[in-house]
């Protein structure tokens, strides 16, 4: 019974860390000028113990025509008893910046709408 409780704790920890890695990978994949790869960002966000057991880290970059990126992290959870190991998979989805799905030839950068000046108050 004690080993089952420890196994459940390992699984919950691995699942939480896989979710953290998936969010970091998705966030990095949506950056215009990332300083690292999505896979490296995911592995850095997870603890070393879980990062070494991450079998799959996928996050496609934002490309023209895409509105969002979904990152996937799959972690192998070791079994405490023979035959009790399994995998946990977590996904994270983030929106791409507006420039990634702008029509071809559109100017880059955020949309800027000029503000109208506020009317001056007349004071007595």
C-alpha cells in the first residue's frame, strides 16, 4: 500500500512537471526571436529528474497562417514494482503573435490605432 502511494506521488509530480515543460515550450515557440529552442526551454523548466525522463518534447513554431501552437511533453514515470511504469503526457496551447498569421505583404509589428485627443475642458 505504501509503494502504491509513492507511485501515485511520482505520477502526480511527473504530470505537473510535464505541464510546466509544455507551457514553457509553447511560450518559446510563439516568440518572434526566441533565445532558445522550445525543447530546451521545456527541459529547463522541468526538474532534472523529470527532464531526463522526457521522451518527447514537441512544439512547432508559429508560421504564417497559424493562430496557435500546441506543445506536447511525454514523460516516462518509472515503476516501483515491476510492470508498473507508465507515461504521462501534457499539452499546452498558446496563441501566435498577430504577425504570424497576417496576410503576406502586411507590415510587421503590432497594429497601431491613432488615438484622438481628448476635448479640452472649458474652465470658467
